[in-house]
DNA sequence: AAAATAATCTAATCGCCATTAGATTATCGA
DNA sequence: TCGATAATCTAATGGCGATTAGATTATTTT
């Protein structure tokens, strides 16, 4: 059967973490396979043992990051808390998540475009390449859908809060975009040794957005 | 003396606008000189008549975008309006600016990193290259300073509003980052034929942020 | 019209980078 | 210990893309 991986060999997850760091620093297009390989002390060729190609590697980084944050936020949505407390916790979880791994956070923000313009398959592609390509596209579309679902979690709670009178009447779509834009941007400017911790920043942001949303009185 | 440019020849500004559009669509690293040249019906080589190299072209795009938005916002800061009215107008001007030219807006957000890792000059560089390089670096640093000054306009008005009791006590730095993150993100999701106009979106966002900031009562 | 300069082109060059081919080495299960 | 498979390596390949060299064409000034 499958052999148990040796302790000193590099595994998929090591590569994903290192790749996120490099991708944040240089951006997808400017990052070479050699850069990523170097970050885990491999040669570029060795990466192809773990990932089909550069696009697949990027997608894997993004998937891992998205899964992680969704797993943190979904339970809050389905809890028995009040809508405003839900939203507060969701904002904190998201912002703290971004500050705890700015690499993945920033990659999620900046490198998604690179997924969009994957070059079409050449005419003369083998059967196997065709299949691999379609698998990739399907997987990518699943990722985008997953990403929309993430945003929908926020919309859901805001809608709920408006319905039960906790929040004022407002345009849910715009408010959600405003919220997520602010969150995403944290990954750009946050510095681990800065004046404030991720938790402090998260609390302040949650405070502001709840003031913006809560009903008067 | 300098010849007056012919009407049918492509000028600097045509190139900047076209370049911003291409850069938004593909990102700096993925954009080739040929792409940009094609957008104004030139060959790649011809671009070098107008710009020293690709980095200089990017910098010129960013400078133009930043100048434009600063020119819109600076007068508001120095007007006689109340702090909250100033902030409302600044938010609207910024967001509308972003929606009116998403190309420049998104480029400002996404491509600045490319300016940061400009490769250092090779050892064997000519006198002229040395000078050109240092000019470029100086110009880039001026751009970054200019960008900080833009952010400072918002901080200034918020501080002022807190001082005169118009706004609640809050962390000015964090609030400003929150605000600008939300604004910048608009360039990512806004679509000209979407449900709402840039002006409508701007008004809603300004409304939310002013609720977040205003003193109670 | 002649000289000067601006704008553009065609045709290299040169290097880098994703990807592949084909070993080689390490680890595990039997 | 043997065979299988995983993990890694070295050494191409093939193409693309920024940049340059050197014409060529267009426009303006005198």
C-alpha cells in the first residue's frame, strides 16, 4: 500500500505554507517555481512530483486558505447568538485569521486574478492532458463557488439581523463588500510587530462596523 | 524647438490610459509590452520611445492616477465645511473616482507591489544607466511619499473631527485603513453595468462610515 | 526644399522560466 | 533482502518577453 512518508521528506502542506509566503512577497507571476522550491529546499523539478503545475499549486494554496477561514466562521453563523454578536465574532475571526497568516490572506486577495486567466489548452493536447485540464477548470470553478459561499455567510447574518430588528435597513450587498474589502486590506498593511495585535485591530474594526449597522437607540 | 505632436500619433497619455486598462485586466507581471503596445496599435519597440522601460511605464500610470484623486480630495480637506461633511465628500469623491476609472483604481491597489521589487542594478552598468536608475528610485520614493500624503488627508480630517467633537473617540490609524481598504476593494468588484451607479455606492458607503464615526445623540 | 527631430517599424539578442525526461536515492512492506 | 513506490535530483528543451540596434517614415522649422 501507500508508504508512510518519511519524516525528513517535504510534504504537500509544507509546500503550501512556503508557497503562500513567497506568493505574498512577490506575486504569482513574479514567483518562479525555483523560488518556491528554494523555500522548502527542493529543486524546481521536484515540485512537479507534488503538483501538476504552477496553476495547480496556486489553486491548492487558495483552497487551503479558504477552507481554513470558512471552518472558523461557519459555526458562528449557525450558533444561537444574537445577530450582532454573530457578526462581531465573524469579523473578529476573519480579521484575526488574516493577521495570523498574512501570506495566505494576501494571496487570497491578490492572486485570484491569476486563476482567472489560465491559458486555454493547445489544439494538439493529448487525451490525458485534456482530462487534466478539465479537472483543473472544474476544481477552479468549485473554488470560486466556495468563495461566493463565504461571502454569503456574511450576507446571511446581516439579512437576518435586519429582519429581526437588530440592524438598520441597509443594502446588504454593498455593506458586505465594504466589510470584506476592509478585512482583506488588513492583509496588506498589517505587520506582526506593529503597534497593535491582530486581536486588537479586529475588535476595533468590529466595533466600527457594528456601530455602522446597529439600529439607533 | 520642440515640435508640436501630430494629431494622429500616439501620445503619452493615450498610452497611460490603455496601459491602465490592460494592467487591471492582467496584472503587471502578466502584462507584456506587446499587450500594451497592441492596445494603442503600436509595436512593443515603439513604447520605448515614450518610456524608458516597463517599470517606468507602471510608475507613470500610478502617478497619474494618484495625482488625479489627490486633486479631487485636497480642496475638500481645506474647505470650510464641517468635519463630517468633509469626510462624506471625501469618501464619495474617492469611491466615485475608483468606479469611474476602475483600471487606474485597481492598478493602484494591485500593482504597487511590483514597484517595490525592482531588481537592483547590475554591477557592470554604464554611467548613464546608473543615473537613470537612481532617478527612477528617487521618483518611486516620491510616489510612495505622495501616497502616504493621500492617506494623511483622511487621517487629518478624522483627527480634526474628533478634536471638535463631531466624531467619537477612536483609533484614527485603524479607522483610516478600514476606510481605504473598503474604497480600494470597490475597484475590484464594481461593474459599470451593475445594479448601482458609482455615485449610489459611494453615498451608501459614506453613510455607513459616518454612522460608524459620529458621536452618539 | 533641407535639416532636424519625432514616431514608428523590423529584426535581432539574450536571458529567464515552466515544464519534461530520465536517472538516482530513500523508505517501506513482505 | 527484494521489489515497489516515493522523493528527489541533474540536465535538457522550448518558448516567450524585455530590451536594443538600426532603419524608415512623418512632421515641423527655417
